[in-house]
């Protein structure tokens, strides 16, 4: 069993910064990558950023150059968000992908943290 807990969300004005953190606990064996998704009201969940243990990153075009995801350090990752704009308003979810032994990889998700950016 794996549990992911996000923190750091809140209300910030446009142009400001926010840092989200995600800590995993439970049966963590071999992390392939961790990442962040977000979902705004009335929209589907979309990828924000992912990063592998080796440091390979993948960013959505809408956040590239503004957001930075940290390399998984043990069982945690973070998302530094700069130059925030109202379009970034969403619930942000932490993702962990791992492989247990020789079995298939599996995805785990946190419950999300609200980020609201006002103009």
C-alpha cells in the first residue's frame, strides 16, 4: 500500500510563486518516476510535469520555463511554480510510478492540493 500526501497549495496572486511538496509512504520499492497532474473545474486532468530517478523531465507546454520539478529524493518530490497566472488554478495531484520486483509498474495518486491564482 502506498500513500501520497501533497502540501503547499494555497491562494497566490498572479506573478507569484508557490512550492508544492509530495511525500510518499508505505510499500515503496523502486520508483521509476514521480510527477504532477492538475485538474481545473470543468476540465480533464492534465499532465504538468514528471521526473525520473535519473532526472529526465517532461513538462506540459503551458508550464515549461515556469515550473520546475525536483528529482525524486528518497520518497518525495516537489514542484516549484513561478510566474503563476490564473490559468494555473487547479487541483494538483502527485503521482508515483514504481515497479515491485519483476512485476508491472503501477501508478499511485495523492488526494490533491488546491492552487488558486488570482489576478
